[in-house]
């Protein structure tokens, strides 16, 4: 039994390495690391959320942000997406940039800022940074309307 388990583990490890090598042909190492282990992934418990918002991009990917806001400052940011690895990386990078900053700072964020922080998305995935920023800006607008 152990031999079959060992063989399977070797197969899985080899397959995972092949997948990562293919991803590195398409994306830089930082993006690959982010979409394999995205910081701030997941929906926090409701008491840890001030507001959330989702947005579906033209590509069909859905992104959702969850923010905890205190005194116009983003004290915690989380996200989820059903999109590709580039969408995961863009969402994660966005939360890393905005956490600890003001709503004004987040409002001024551009897709180019996200792209630059990711060391450049491939041309056919630039829309993932756009999806993250549109989702974020929709959330801030919703928050401002709610707060009046």
C-alpha cells in the first residue's frame, strides 16, 4: 500500500511542478505566488465587515471585496473571485495596497497601479486589474451613499 501512495505522491508533485512551470511561461513569479497563496482571500465573519460589494466584469469573472472601515480608514480588506489566477492575483494585490490606507487613497487607485504592483500582467489579462478597481470603486461609492 505504501508503494502506491508514494507513487501517487511523486505523480502529484511532478504534475504540480509542470503546472507551475507552465504558469511561469505566462505570468511572472510574483503573480504565480499570489494566485497560489493569495493573502486576504475569503469572506470574513459578518461582524468583521463594514461593507461588501461584488462586480462582474465583461469577461464573466465575478469579484467581491469585504472591507472593515473605521474613521474613513480601511483597517481590513478581503476578497473572493471566481476568476482565473490573474483575477485572484489582482484582487489580492488590491487588498494589500488598500489595507491601512484611507478611502480617498483607495478611490484614487487605478488599474495601472495594480498592474504595476504586480510587475505587469500579460496583455490579455490587464482586464483583471480593471475588474479589481471597478469592484473596489463600486464598494466605496456604495459605502459613501450609505453613510450619507
